[in-house]
């Protein structure tokens, strides 16, 4: 058995004035579990270690409620350490579960060009984090594999490790959950984007899931991707549907040309010096 951590014991002694003995004992067990995992004081834990600890608990099959309780205990302990000046930041707070979910949702809508129904229909195992691939069930039940960039894969990883365990109260299979633990709906996804747009100072009415899918396709084409590859990634049955994005891309290149090229900016009414 490891010796009691004096910092943890002082914290628990202070906690006894506000919490029941049962709660204090649960906090002691939870903090001891993290200390055993990192083989050292809980106060020195880093964000990477906390994420590895969470991943290990998930791999061991611990209940989501148990994981959420342990995270809550660790977060409260670090909040205490910040309050008394022992730590300058709380590595366990990261961000809120819903904020992590929203980031992962936006990254997938843009990073993989998903339809909103495809995103909300994803299950926990749909995203292969290490391989950076998302398995999508599209229209007509047709499955496709779409590669993911690092930002999207990292956002999903953080959501699965730090966010979803707090939302998963009903043991749902879906990747994205709402605040009550149910499956996130299409309407919920639209609302999330509107709120994010409003917070960013954009027009909420003009920001919607299909805009991110449209941006995904347009940016790929502007970056040199071939039309067939974009068609497969978008899950379009008809190449003509994908070709609509080329018109936007062509117009964008034309606008950039006329804005940037010195001869393009020259007024057509100027006399030709070589005439």
C-alpha cells in the first residue's frame, strides 16, 4: 500500500466540514486511484497523464458514472490546489463536456464534410482515432470511409476522454449526446452551430451544418483535389452534384485573381501604351 499523501489528507480534512463521510471516503478512493496510476502525488499530474488515466479506465470497462465521479473528484481537488496557490492551473478542468462535444462536432462536419444526419448518426466506434478515419453511414445505407485531419481526430479524442463520460447517463451507443444523456438530434446540432456563431460574432442565421460541408468540398477542390475523390468523400451518388462545388471554386479563384493580379486591377478604359 502506498503511504497517504499529506496534501490529499489535508484537503480531505477540510472537505469533511462540507461533505458527508461517505463522500469524503469516495474522494479518497478516487484520488488514490490516480496516485496509483501515475505512481506519484496527484498534485503533480499533467493533462496528458489525466487523459491516459481516463483512456485506461475506459479500456478496463469501468462504468461511465464511475469515470465521471473520479474526474469530478480530481477536478475538485485541483480547484482547491489552485485556490491555495499550489497550482497555477487546473489540468482536470480542460473545458466543459458540452464544449468538448461541440468542438468535436464542428471539426467532423468540416473536417470530414459530413451531413448533419450522418454526424448525429455516428456511434462511439465510428471514428478510428489512431488511423484518423471516420466510418460514415450515408444516404441509402451506403457506407464510406473518410480520412480525418489531426485537429478533428484530436477533438474527438478529447471529447471521448474528457467530455462524453459526463454526458453518457443512459449508456447510449451514439457518439454525440445531448445534455440529458440522449442522442444529439439534427435540431440540436443546428442550435449548437447557431450558438457558436453568435459567440464568435457571426450571423447565426447564416451558419448551419451544410455550410461546413460545403466549405470542406470547396477547400479540397481549391487545394487541388480531383473531383472523383471529393465525390467519394462527400458520398455523392452523382458526379454532377459534386460539380456544383467546382463553380464556387472557379469563382473564388477568379475573384482572387482580379483582387491580386496587378494587370487585372488595371482599368480597361486606360489607353494601351503599346498601341
